C-alpha cells in the first residue's frame, strides 16, 4: 500500500512537472510567435502610420491584452503624444491625445524611463480614475521606448482581468521595446526623409531651369588622356537626378534615373562640354536644339562631382535662353540703327548749320551797320551756334556710350585752362572770369580726349546759368577720398542762379525727359551735364550737384566731380 502511494505521488509530481513544462513550452512558443510576427511587421512597414498600429496589434494579440496604446515624444518636449491605439474607446484618443510627463501611469513611465505593472487598478493609487472609467481596465503593463539612451515614447497594454500581466511580461515587453524602438525611430526618420524628398520634388517641379546630375559606374582617377576619359564618360554616365523641367526641355519624359546621359543632350555639344568640364572643373556653354524649324538655345552650366579625390560625375543646370538671346539680338540691332541714325542726323545738321552760318556772314557784310536787321541776324547766328553745340553734346554722349576708354596721363590744370580759353573765345561779347584755386601745381589724371568735352561743358553750363554781363566762375581742386579711393575733388560754382531742380534730379539719375524741359535753356543744360556725368563715370569717378543754399537753387549750385587716382607732380 505504501509502495503504491509512493508511486502515485511520484506520478502526480511528474505530471505536474510535465504540465509546467507544457505551460513553459506554450509560453515560449507564444513568445516566439510574438517575436516572429513582430519581425515580419517591422520589415514590412516603413511609415509610422502603418508600422505603429501593426506593432500594437501584434503585441496585444501575442500578450492576450484587450487593448493598448503607443505614445511618442518630440525631443525637448514636456509631453507625450498618442500615435496609435488598439481596442480602446474612441473618447480616450480625444481626451488623452497628449499627456504631460509625470501625469498618469504612461506619463510617469515616460518621465522615469522605468517599466511598470498595474496589478489591479482598483487598488493601485497610481491609476487615474478618469482613464479607468473610460477603458474599464483592471491591469496594465507599460514599458519605455528608448533610443540612444533617451526615452522617446512608451508602449502600454491593458487587460480587463486583475493580475493579468506578470514580471515576465514586463521583461519581455521591455526586451521587445528595444527592437521596436529602433524600427519606430527609423520609420519616423524615413518619414522625415520622404517629406523632405517630396518638398524637394515639389520645388524642382516649379523650377524653370532643368536640373540634372549624372554619375559614372566607377570613379575616374586618371585624367592624363582627356579624350579617352571624355569618351568613356560620354558612353557610360547615367542620370541620377533630373527634374520635370529638364524632361520638358528634352521633349522626352522617359529620361529618368539610370538613363544614359547622352540621351538628354545634343551629342557633339555634350562631348565638347564634357571635355571642358573634365579639364577645368566647370563649363558654361550654349546648346542648340531644333523643334521642327524652330531653334531653341539653352545655356548649360556644369561642375564636377568629386569624392575622395576621384571624379564620380557632374551636376548642372540648363536654362532656356531662346527669348533672352532673341531680345539681346534685337537690342543690339536697335542700338546699331539708333547710332547710325544719330551719326547721319548729327552730320546733316552740322552741315546745315555750317551753310546757314555762311549765309548769315554774307548778309552781315552786305547789310548796313546801322540797320536794325543786323541784330536779328546776330541772334540767328547765336541760335545756330547753340544748335551746333547741342549736336556736339549729343555726339559726345554717343561716343562715351559706344566706346570703352583708352586712358593716358594728362595734366588736369592744363586741360582746364585750355577748355576755359575755348569757351571764352566762343562768347567774345561777354566778360568771363575764372578763379582757379590750387592751380599752381600740375595735377595728373588718367583720361582721354573726352576730358576737353567734360571741362568745356562745365564752363558752358556756368555761362548759361548766369544772366548777367559778367560771368564769374570759381573752380577749386583738393585732395579727396570716396569709397576708400584716393583722388581729387573738383568743385565749380558761379554767380548764376544755379541748376534747376528738375534738371538736377534727372542728371543725377542719368536720364532725360524732353517733355519736362519747361524752363528756358533746360534742354541744353541737361544734355551738357549728362555728358559731364557720363565722362566722369567713364573715368571711374562721381558727379554731385548741390544747391549752395539748402532747398534754394536760385542762389546758385555747386557741381562737384571726383576723379580717382589723381596725383600732383610734387607727389
């Protein structure tokens, strides 16, 4: 009897162990299934919107939980945000969309970074009454999700059964949380990359310029034989990036990642540009394309892409410059026609003025000195002289704008004195005096023959503004610095009323409006001062016109010219 009892007891013990082993085996099988399903989900979904709900579904199903939630936290934030739920009442997602760190069980785990089990929410003071009422849960397990040692979120599972979750569940969930966190963090990173990619593509979609990158299969290290390398590049390089504008320029939507480079360019022109970019590191050229009988011009800029000292490809921009080039050509033709018409007109007017002056001289000789007609003839002569001077000014402006300066050294003081004598001889009937300060020492300036036009027009401007028998011109030259350039400042004042405000403003802007020349003589003054301004800037200088008394041009004006790089003979 005792022997049978011992055998029975041993059998019961053995059955108990077998049962425990079966339970353990089933538990292990369950854990393996959770891990397998989790691995499948992690490798199947890349976006957070797809990954998080599927991860939560696997965990709730594997642990037998009635529901769950995943919260994540922005770096530096003081709260966690709900990202996914499973089996929870909809009102929970509305009320607890965000939870402050330290609040509720989930916020406490996020703050401390330590996992937690709620055995029975009815007896555990850490449970929040509002959450319990909505979810009607009795037990819960919550674990942190960490990345690089920092808490980035939490995973929470709940059950309607008390004491449902064990320490083993917590450890398993923490273990899985480490793998889940990597997948989740990567999914968020992938989402950011895709969003940036989408933004970039949206920007590229709106850009008019064709943007492209091409790479060769193997880096190029040796550039000794440029012809050979160019040919290999031409044959093997493929596009790694093109935007919609580039495809439109090519008229080919099939140009995508991996398309040979030569399919996106005109062959011969591409070969030449490749050779240039391989030699110099960059190139800028014009590509011609034909769409039927219409020619299109594209400006192509390319630079090398290098990695660790080797050439891996080129990137660049292609712009459609057809309209721009056409407009530039039309402007060149228009300018040439305008200059031709100006030359013809100036030449013919000069010839007519010469003829008129000849007839007036003959009339003056034949008319009696006491005749009143002589006064009118002299006035006609003055008008013709002014017209001739205006033609000279217009031709001078044209010369300044047409040709680049060829500068040489000249004595400014000497040129001032010569210009003054020329202007004085033009108006013998008037008394014209020049007071030249600092005029004893020669001052040299880099200029050309247009300096005489500049100075004579300065003096003529003073004569035109002085409505008195005697013209008094004061000129001063002194050392000056402008925009960190050393030079000299030439100032001119006179005893006249000054330059009208309307003329001064237009001259300073470098424009002329004949419709606004309402003041007598304004047109001549304006042209002369525009010529002075143009020649001064031709020498790299600057012109100013100021009222001698602020806001009152009738008291007289001061014209100032800055010439850079001048020096006196003493220096």
